[in-house]
C-alpha cells in the first residue's frame, strides 16, 4: 500500500526551482483556510499537488491567468451513500464535480450488503480513474438485522479490520445506537479497530434521548449527521461530537442549524456538511455542497467560515488535513475558482492539479469504470416469478391483517389492521381501502424466501411497482394489487439484473436497469433522471399519489425503522426485533 | 496492541445508569473547549474516563464537591525532550503534573542515540506507571550526523516504522531541513510511513528562507516549534503548518508571537504550546504549560482560547482528540480544577480520573520506574582516562589552531583561530586568552575515539568540566585546562555511569550521577536542582562566567549547528559537513 516517493521528491524539487512546475495559476485571490485570510498569490502545482503559494518566479510547463478570481479548496461531502443516487461513481461525477465537490466520504453499505468484502474491493478498483477523491467510511453493520434478513454479503469484524487498513478508508461508517447501547461487543470492537488505526468512527444518533446520547458518545463515536435543529446540534457538540450538517433530498437540516449557529454566534470548528441521500435531479437543479455553502452564507455565516466548514473542518475531523481541505503546500491541488464569494459559483474546478470542470460541466466525459462480471450478475431469483408465489391461501370469508401504514417522504411507518375478503381460498387486496400486497423476494439465490404482508399508502388501483434497491438487504421489494403483475416485475428485474419496474395488465409500463449490484447504473445521469420521471408518472398513472414512490419502496422493508418492516423472512415487529404473522385472524 | 473492551463497556453501562460511577464531581463550571462555552455541570467518571456531563442523577462510589471551581482539560506539552531535564519521567512528574500538565508528546532522541530501538522500548515500559500520559514523537534522525559521530544506537527506516505502529507513538519526530531539502529518501520515506499510519510528521524549520520553507512544507511536515516571532509564525501558518509556540529555558518565543496574534486578531486554531527544553529549576520557579497559558491570557488572549491552545488544538493536530484535549464523553478524565481563569492556578489535577496532585504537589510520591540493567551500564570508556590521552603532540615553537568561539545561552558558535605555545612537544592551553581544550571521548566501547579541539568562552583558569550529555551522540564532552583533570572527569563519569563533573587540582569538586543511559537520574527533582547549583558554582569557582555551563557544554559538540562542532571523530566544519584539522599551522 506504500506509495512511491517520486511525487514527493518532484514536489520538493519544484518548490526549490530545480524542476519546472506542471502548472502555474497566476493572479489569484487565495482563500487561506488556515489563517482565515485572503491573499493574492501565484499558485505552483507539481505532480497534482500544491508546490508553492509564491510561484511567480518559478518556471512552469503551463500557466493560467486566473484574472483575480478567488481560489478555494475543493468541497468535501462528509457522509454520502453513492448508491442512493442510482448512479455509478463516474456518472455521479458529472453532477457533483462541476459544483466544486472534489471529495466524497462515502459509506457503501448497500454494495457491501450485496457483495461483501469483494464488493468493496470492486468499488475501490472502479474508483481509480475518478475525477474526484473517493474515501470509504467502512460499513459497520452488514447485515443491519442479522437473523431477520438474507443478504448477499456480510462484513464481520475481521473484514472491517482489513478494510480499515486501506488508505482509501477514512473511518468506520455510521453505527446505529441499538448496537452500541445494547453493548454488542462486535460493534464496540469495530470502533476500537478504527481508533487503533488513528481513524474516527462515525455516528448516527437519530432522535436519541439525552442519557442515551451520552452513552452513545461514550462508545467513541465522533460525530452525528442526524441533527435536525440547533438543540440537537448543541447537545452533540458539548459532548465533543462533531455535527455533519445534512441537506439531502428529503432530510433538510441546514436552515434550522445554521440559523441557530448565527443566532448564538457558535464556534463552527466542529461543523461540516454532508448530503447523505440526495437524488440526481435535486443535485442537477439545486447543487451539492456549493449550495449548502451559499445557503450558510445567505443565513449569515461569513464566507470564509462557510468555506472552512465545507473543506478544512471536514479534513481535520477525518484526519486528512495533510492531504486535502486547504490549499497548503504538499496538499492535493483540488481547487475551485469563483469570481465571487457570495455566492460562490465554481467556474473552474481542478482535481489533483488537472482542470476537470468548467462553467458547470465536466471537460471530459468520464470513461465507464470496469466492474467485475459477478457484480453485474447479482440477481438470482429462485421463487417469485409465478403469480402463485404471491398467493396467500386462507379458507374462510374474511381475514384481519396487519397493515404497514406509510406516509409520503417518511421512512417511519405505523402498524394498523384491516379486514380483507377471501376469494378462491386466498386473501385479496382492497383497492378502495388502499390495502394492497407488499412482498420481498430473496434475490441472492440462497433460499428462495418470500415475505408477504400488506401496505396502505401506495394508492395503486392496479398493477405493481418493484425495486431491487431495498434497504439494507436489497432483495426485490414489490408493492402490488395483482399477483401476476408482481411476478412480472420480478421477472423483469431479473432480466435487467436489477432495477426499477412499473407493470400493469401483464405489461411492463416503465423500467430502469440497475445492473451494478442491482443498485447502480453506468448510464448518463441525464438519461437516468429522465427515466426516473417516466417511472414516477407510470406509477402515478396506476393511482400512486406519492412524490417519490420508489424511494418509499426502498425504505419500507427496513427491519430497523419503526413500527413494521418486511424482509424476505417475513413481517418484522421492529421494536420487538421479531417476526410476526401478517394474519391476525380469520372468520 | 488491541486493548480490552472492558473499560468501554463499563463506561457505556455507567452512562446508562446500569453501573455506578467511580467518581462524581459536583458543582463544577466546565470549560467546554468544543463549544467555547462555560457550563455548570456534574461530571461522571468511570474507568478513568468521562462518562457523563450530566451525572447529577447517577449513583457513584465516590463524590467530590468542587465548590463551583472551573474544570478544564489537562494541559498538553506538544514537544519536549524529557532528557533535557536530567530527570527520569517519574521525577519530572513531580514538577509538571502539579502545574496541570497531564500529557507530554516527547521526542526521546537522546535515549535513542544511546539505546536505539531497545532504549525506546525501555522508556515506554518505564512510563507505564506514570501519573501523566506520555506519547512518543518517533525520533526521525538517529544518528543526526551519520559518519561524523559514534552513537550507541541507531533508528533506521525499519525501526521507525515499527515504532510508528505503537499506540504510544503519536508522530514522526522533528526532522531537520537539511535532510529534506537534500532529498534524502530515507527521511522522506519516514515521513510517508507516519502518514500511512494516519500520524503526523513534526517539523523543525529554524531560520529557513521563504523558498526553503515552502519546499520543507512540501515534504509533508505538519508543524514548526522554532518560530521566534509573529512573522515566522505567519509564514508557516499560511502554508498549512501548525505553530508549536515554544517557551523553554533559553528559547523564549511566546511573548513575540502572542503579541502578534493579538495585534492581528489571528485565527488560533493552528497554535499550541511546547517547552522543548526547560530545566527543572525553571519549571519549579516559573511553571510549565500553565505558565504559558497565563502569559497568553495576560497578553490579551481570551482565557477559553488560551485553554484551547493548550489542550484541544494540540489534541486535534496530533489526532488524539478522541482520547484527550477536552472534557467530552469517552475521553480520558484528565482534569484541572482552578478557582479562576485569570490566572489559572491548578488546585487539583486528575489524570485518568484519579486525583494525583493538589495545591502544587503530587499526592503520592512516584515510585521509581524500572529500567533494564543494560540501560544503566552504557558508559564503556576504552581511552580517555589517562592525561596523555588529551595530549596534542607537535614539534615547534608555536601553533595556529582553530577555535570554537561560544556565547552564553546560544547553541551556535563561530570559528576563530588563535596562537598557542608548544611546550615539551605538545600544545598548551592559554588561560589568559581563554583558549582551552575541548575533547569528546567515545563512550560506547566501540572504537576508543577521542576528538580534541580548542574552545573560547568557558573562562576556566584551571581544572575541567565534563558531561555525558552531549547532543546528539552523547559521548563524553570535556572542556579543560589540565589534561589530568580532564582524564579524572572521564574516570568519574565512568564510575557514575554517566553524569556531570567539575574537577580541579586532581580532585572532583562537584558531581551529578545520571545513570539512566548516561542522561537521566531517578533522584528527587529538588535534590537534582540543588546539585546542579553546586556544579554551577564549582564551575564558577574555576573562572567560568557562563550562566549554564553544562547546557553550553551539552550543545557544543553538535555536528549540525554552525559553525564548528566536535565529535569523537574530530572537529567538524558543519556547513561542509566534513572533518577538518584543528591545527592550521606550526612555526
């Protein structure tokens, strides 16, 4: 894993004027995050790194006049799930890099649930040619609910320790409180393993009460990205936890927290930014970390302070300040050029000293990364392609069933009951009452499990919708009125080796193939955004009122979010962490 | 190296109220370095760590009412050479811990030059029972001048990599610019090895010109402790190097730098404190890091900011903020209690949750640490115990010699020449002109080398003074008028297995034994301070006007500080990095 010394020697030699610089950026106003000052400099770059802030007198192979623009360090997204964009990393680059995001700290728990250790290796291999820095937050809980779900891969303590050794791993990924407060040694040992490598352990402290939060922090968890307001933030900061302010597609916490920071004039050193889950169309129309920085400035944070939050604060917290986070000598030349600091509009973006984006677009279209064949062949369905697979045989007139009551844009749900009619010795859906079937089909070819229950809130009047993205096990989840259409969805997803489907009347109405681990596609971002629109309108045409039906579908099977979850094992009472019968009684 | 999880489990359980706390500190005003705020709290401690900031309702085995005192994190000395105090770590504890210093980041290059890897191991072993945290800055250059000096031990790249793996090692120790600017791969590889462990590499950028400083920073060196004024500090900070503000016995940089920080209202995040070389009597009479904090406050730094510099800033820079630097949950319970914040006077000091010092004194006298026998038997003199060993045979009337001109309290010197008379075919000293002999006797039993030259500035009218502390090789260095007394000093140092000696007229006038590696003693600090006084007055009685003759003696043989140095190999022209003849000509 030891890199060659060559680049370091060249860098020093160039700084001494013994070798020409690769590139000289003249006429710059440098935003110096170390001194919180702005200074006019001439930047020298060699072998992808900053060789000098005083390069005027040094010779260079290339030179660029920056016309007095501001130069700031590339932005850092401190917690993101790449998979939630449905895009492969190189396609995601076309969206985020033009916005000045040059580093992602990503928790690839989705690909880990599908492919385990080898899946993580494949991701790192594929990331080699990316026009941004990708570091891994090593997924701490794969699977999330051992014994209650079937996954393609697992990461045990030994695997996590091996991955923490990688230079591309930056921390232990988010760990849910239950495992810590439950004093489960495997997870405490994972935290310790990160510390022994001088790496941090990321937290995930959603909605914890004060005493539980204190105990959670005692475990050595360094931060939280689940704060929704300034009270949440303060309660973490005072314990010594950093706050990763999140602005995703549905979770939008920036305004509340920043307004509080401004009002109380708080120390911002422990504050940084993340997106967690932000969908491609939102990134396209709104922006990425740059948008958060500009929002913070508009809310009253000084531009240099907001920039520090998006760069140096993150690099220091994650202990990479010798590599990124500031335009200091020896650091990677990840640079944003902007004419103004309010708002910051990345006109030129350099990564590793190379100009990679200009005026909102990548200069070179990313070349498709290579993924191993096995990772594109992860859908192996043994049961679920026949209508009968979704039949719930019961003799009687009427049945009382448990129903998962969902709400738009929320991942939590409520447990309800409903009465359903029995026809031909099988339970039927009730479209008038919006009680339809929900199924999870095991897709790793391991046991052919199918979990079936009932759901309220999808509003489907006919047909079915399905996805191979279903947190965190990522089996195939299907919501449907009609068993045959449900089976058709599963068949189509197997044909595509992963993806999203809408079907009705025996026909596929819309589809998006996600062949990489059944989670991601290498298709162009714009095309994916367009196809998602088609999928959503197809679902709407079947009666679904949800703004983002496939996101709702992808979270509904979580066995860890109250009150109910559904896995391939069956219906899960989340609080009891146990399987329960979807059928309460029959008359 | 993996620690048990027990303490972590107990900590979480105590925070949850499932186990009693070990100690509860009630009625406290907590200086919260994370939020820069002061809050009234009840601190809960379990297994040596902070379990809760809200412990009022938790049960505890012991409870202490702190009467509204301020609680602040223990202070951190970010760069210190323990050996320069002549005290063993446990004896040094009696001086520094009552002043609130609970963590030392120490570069034990002296013991490494004597004992190599095994010497470092012995130090870590001996440190186990200390009432403060000792982390190692792994010595980067042992020996300092390969080929120009004989040392007892060496640390090659392989050794350094092994030591960097230790949990007790925090960084790569200070690296002199020559090796970096000279592009010596061994040293660049050592820096890289630290980075690959997510540890930093400490700098030593004394008096570098701007371009050399830039190149030095390009090597990946994270900080500098040699800044003498605000211009020095600013020139490092803007490149992304932290500034370890130093206040030692002779190097006193705090006032200049802090006045500049206040004047320019600079960001203090990259500023922290160190002592480097501070002698026991100065620590006793003046204080340690607490003294620096109070000075900074007097000069206009806000108390909380000054405290952050002495604690959290240091912990973050050295990437130990999950362990120390703030009173956050999960961190070590290293706590200072003070009635006021201006000045801060440590009334009670806790280390690892134990009350170890009160009202300026350790509560329990430290028990002597165990050092292996071989480390107390490091003086093996094969030549240097006979007067003849110091005779410089020359035939003629008069000789022109090179002279090392020294100055009080400075480690640099100037090259001069002088005429000396020849008597009985040997060069004689000239006490009227204050030109006397300087010798370095190899003391590791390796080759019996003796280097002899001439020195001006010691003012000795008779006798000799000698020390086994002579940077960085730590052979025996002797300044003397009389060959017999010089030999007597060497004999006495061998008898003591290391130490300081003043001899005249064939008698030893004063002595201090330093049996641990010939560098340190386990005698009580007060006793050592007293003996040092006796040694200095004995030297004065021989005519020496220097305020600290033994410190001057310990630095004069450095082959790396201009203009001249003297090692067991002979007289060194530092700039040429070559041996030269002390005799210029004879008539």
